């Protein structure tokens, strides 16, 4: 929109505005006073100095709380870590012990089985071997009898 | 291709910068007017400030979608009117609180008069007139009040008001006529 059109629009608007008031000077005056009053009020309110409320923060209290919480957190983490490590070591020790016991038991069992087998072989397969001196003893016994 | 990809972010950044500058200019130019309209509508300085902030926040969020079909002022005024409507609607919903449709303190509002070269008598008369207009404005419906304030405080043209509120010019004229009739009656009755 060119400045001419803008100006024409503005002046048309002013004419419309004047026509609204329908040539009542008292009304016109009252509306003008009302408008100026609002403008004055608005300007004063818009340009008034604004005070920013400073929020007081208790830094020492907050710092202490956060330190305490931090310490608790760190202590908890360390204790948890140590406990976990201890638990793992304990479990490993028990597992090693059980493995050793199982190994011993297996060895024992194998030894017993071997001995049993040998005994069985001895009893089943082998014959009783006569004593080495028996023939001589027999001969001596026969001589004595004669 | 490589040149295209290298140039694209720069163009975007420049466009953003330009948009930010434009918006900054809009804020500087129109903020006092929006604040004034909201102050006249609500009669509450703090509320007017809050709604003005909200208005420009909303405008900033939607700045990219503003296509310039209407003037920036009309667009901003539309946002302000909607925010104000939402505010009163939300207040009315809180029915356990005392409903306050218009918090204009007549004494405070009519205290503000331009300090022209006037006699004490003229000042007194002006104060009384302003007080009466405020009283009648307080009794207007929400729509009548908006039309009245846009016309006689913001000095907007009827076509602009119609565009801002989303009504036909004829309807705006009808609202304005009724509002003016009430103001005239208030002034005439106590003149």
C-alpha cells in the first residue's frame, strides 16, 4: 500500500470516527478524554520502573545437602562394589572347593573300583599256588612215616 | 551439488536472522499498543502485562506461519483478543472463586488524565466524564467493549476491526452503535 493510499485510508477512518460521534460535542469530548486518559495510564504503566525480585537462595544448605547426598552415593557405590567383589570371590572359592572335593571323590571311587576289580580277578582267575616248600615237606612227612 | 549443499545452511541462517530482526521490529513497534488495548480491556496492569507477554510469545512461535495477509498489528490484535477471551473463560470455570468479569477500578482508571493546559474545573469535568465512560464500558458485553475500545481508544477503522474480530463490517457497526448508545445514555443521564 502506497503512502497516498495509507493517508487516504487514515483520513477516511477519522471521518468515519467523527461520523460515529454524530455531532454530539459532549460525547465527542468525553470520548476524547477517555482515550487520552487510557493513553496516559497505559504510558505510565508501560514505562514504570520494574523491580526484579531477587530470590534468596540458601547456597550453604543446598551445598551441604548435595555434599551429603554425594557422599552417601559414593559410599553406597564403593560398598556395593566391595560387597559384590567379596561375593564373587566367595563363590569362586566355594566352587573351587567343591571341584576339588568332587575330584577327590572321583579319584577315591576309581581307586576302589580298581582294587575291587583286582580282587575279583585274583579270586576268579588265579589258582592257589602251592607253597614252595610243600613237596619237600611232603617227602619229609612220608620219610618219618616210614 | 557440493556448492548447493554448502550454500544451503548459510541461506537458512540468513533467513532466520532476517526473520528475527523483523520480529524484533514488530515487538518494538506494536508492544505498547497491544499493552494499551489489553489494559483498557482488563483494567489490570499486571494482567495486561502478562497477556502482552503471552501474545508476543504466541506470535513468535507462529511468526513463520504469518503470511502477511493482514497487517501485523491486526494479526497481533487478534491474538491478544483470543488470549483475553481464553483468560476470562478460564476464570469463569473456576466457579468457587469470585467471578470478576472486569477488574477496572474506576477511581484508578479515571485518575489518569492528560496534563494539558486545563483549569481545575476542566480537569474535574474531564475526570467525571472519564469515570462515566468507564462505568458504561464496564456494562458493555465483551464483544461490544472490544469493538468500542478498538474504535475509540485505538482509533482503528471499521474494516480493520471487522478483520480483527472476524465479523462483517455491518455487525461491527451494529455493536458499535449499541455501545455508543449506552455511553451516550450514561453521559446524558447524568449530564
